[in-house]
C-alpha cells in the first residue's frame, strides 16, 4: 500500500489501525477544539519537554489523530509536523483507554514493517497515552519514543498519564478562553449596536438597572423632558420622573395588596414581577415644571442565560398618541362617507342631492361650520369656471344641536376660487 504524507509517498506493507467505533463523534470532538494546524504554543511544548525528561526518551509528541493524518501540536526530536494516519502508531493507541507500550517494535507484528520503524526514523520503542476529552473521545495521544528497545517504569507511566490529563486540561482551557473571547466580541458588538439603536430611535427610551437607576437616556427622551442624559444617569428613574401624587397612589395600592409598605419605585417594579412586559399610563414631569401624559411600555432586560439585569422603558407622549388616534378615526370616518357617496353615485342618485348629502356628512364628521363642493366647468368661451354642487352653513337649532342648511341653490357660478372663499359667511 502507498500512502501520501508530508514526506511524499510512502510504501506501506502493514495494515493500518482500524477506525474506532465512535469515529464520527470522535472526529467532531477534535474539530470542535479548533486546534488543528494552529501555531506552536509554549504551554504544550513544556509538556512534551517534561514527558521526554521523565521518560528519558529523545522523542516526545502531542499527536492529534485527524481524518487521514496525525498532526503534531507539539513535537520534540521529530522534524515533521504530520504523518499519514495509515502508518500512525497513535492510531492504535486511541483504540484503548490506557497507555499502549511497545517495548520493541521489531518484535510486534503490528509494526515490524512500519516505515517509522524500518525507515530512517528507526523507532524501536513507543509508549502513548490517549488524550480523553470530557465526553470520552480519544482525540490523540501524548507519546514518547526511542531508537532502542526499552520499557517505562510504573512511575514513568504514572507521570505520562498525569501529563496527558494536563494536555486535555490545556485544550479545554484554550477552548473556553476562545469561546469567552468570541462571546465578549459578540456582546461588545451587540452592546454597541443596542446603544446606537437606542440613541437614534425616534421615540424616548430609558434603560435602568434592576434597582431602577437610570443607565441610559436617549436624545428623544432629552427632548421630551427637557433634561440632558448626563444629569439623569445615576438617578432613580421613577422617583425623578413621575408625578409624586400619582406614584404615591400606586404605592398605596401595591402596599395594600402585599400587606407591607412599598415605596413608589418598588411599586412599579412589583407590577412587573410576574410578566416580561408592562404597559401603563403615567404623568412625567419636565425639567421646566411642565406635565406630560405618557404611555409607558416597560420590558425586562435579560442576559443569554435568561437572568434579568435591568429594564427598558419606551415612552410615548399621550398627547401625540391621542391626536394620532383622533386623526386615524377621522380619516376612517371620512373614508366611510366617501365610500357611501360612491355607492350612491353608482346607484344613480341625483347629483345635487348626492353632493348635498355628502357635504353635510363630511361637515358633521369634521366639525366644520361651513363647506362647499364645486365642480370645474367650461363656459361658452372655453374658460374654466367653478360651479357649486353644494354649499352649506351650520346653524344651531333650538336644543343647541348643529343643523346644516343650504346657503344658496346649487349651480352658483364663480370665475375664481378666491371669490368663492370670500363668499363664506
């Protein structure tokens, strides 16, 4: 058999070690460490040096058994960084759970014609301890080798086992450190993104810690309440911003529920105890003493493990909210009136009556006192003229209600819109 390695093609008469029964899972465990093909690291080189010293061998390796190769994370007395897995003695070692010792490779049928034994490396002695991961996968070995037959003492074997465990601990530490660095980078990136999102949001946003102390106060909040972030950060949000009488009323209510005295700031937090989101109305105080009715949407801020670390409040000016609601309702009612007029037109209702009815309904919906509907027409000379289709005034009836009546007969013609507007009573 011929295999390809870092030293070129190697003719192999021996049979390679069989694959472990858990080969796929073992390979995933190795890949998850992200250590293959990484640069030399002193911590690992120290271990191979110590293994060589303790075992009194000229060669020592931290060998990782990959798909088709064994790659050396650390090596002493060996010039290459990897070898084909097919000629790997370590491929045999990972099949067991303890040290594989070969006192004389020429006396072992598994290795008698191995290129590492009969070639220029001339390995005559080998001892390797599997590297067990926490989930019981043998990803490689800590091994020592010599060019003459020999055996390890029990003390040397015990030391080799201890050093192999230390290699795995270094792998775990390296992996945890890498994950923590990745997490810190991710959190840093997300924190900057969250800060930018909050800063440039078009609505006031205030964040606090679990005690309700303000940690951020975005520009929209500054504009609404007339105070800067620098003077607000570090202060108690609820006690600083909310109307004290209103807050006391909430505190009294919560105190009665829980059977003990609850402060104002605690009362709002208490309202969030069994929920992730709270929507409530409140009155906020501006720095200049003005009062702002607000709609608060408060949510818990949670870490990756689900533990809460603060609160985020989105604040909306209820004056604006209610105006928007009124405008939306008015638009919907006008749309209904228009749709009804279209249906009457399609049904063939007489135009003057239809326009008069439409105008009266629109004036009622909008609360207007005067209105008109015009259509554009051309006179005999081809000039545009405005012809009223309807013109109504609103007057008060005997009970004070609004009554709409025609100002004049439909069909009144004016040459310019300004003249028509000037005719409004």
